[in-house]
């Protein structure tokens, strides 16, 4: 499986038209860059509380299914990444009041790339039960997405075709 290529100009690329340029990468890589999918999914992505997370994850789940119906693996994988990001961001807010996990600024050459980059992790605050429940809601949809038989088949076909 290819690494996500951050050197491509995703603002100018339409990955619906050029799916061969997409690399699944690891985790949430590219979730906020790959067009047109980012612009289609991002407006539905919210995790402030369980009600919001439920509505959001259901909308993104429906988009995931629609992309699979159309055979658009890139869109389905992007929807999967948004479900995963709903979980990870809600968990971050559940563990760290205000959502700030690391101390200090992100170095300029590491903006947009996840990780601590040498910064110390801030201490965890008492768990926020509202954000923890929002995370659980997204986790259930994310788990369902990565286990979906059509997703797995399209993923295998995509990897076989494009690497």
C-alpha cells in the first residue's frame, strides 16, 4: 500500500476524476485535503455532544454507503477517515479540556502532519463524559465501516489496481 503523497496539489486535483493519484496511507492521512470528497463530507462532521455526533456519524455513514454504491472507493475511504477522525477528536476532547493535547506550537515544517514533534503531552483532565459518548458513537460507525464487506472488496480492488 502506497504512502499518502503530501506533495500533490490537492486543491487543484479532483480525485473523483483521478482516483489513481489517491493513496490510502495510514489512519486519517489526507482527510482534510482530498477533493471533492473533503468538501462533500466536512460540512457533516460534528462531534460536540452525543446528539450531534449521532446525526453527524449517520450522515457520513450514508455518504460512505453512497460512495460504495457508486463504486467510488476514494470517497468511501474518505468517509471512513472522517468517521475515524470523529472518534479521535472527540476522544482528544474527552481527555484534554479544550482539545489541546500537546504543549507548545507546531513547528512550521510539521503543520498538517499529526504527532507531537518533540512537544510534551499535556496532562489529561478528568474525562468529559459528553465527549466520551460522542467518541463512542463515532467509533461504532468507524468499526462498521472498516468491517463492511463492500468496502473491503473495493479496497482490495483499489490496492490491486493502483498499488
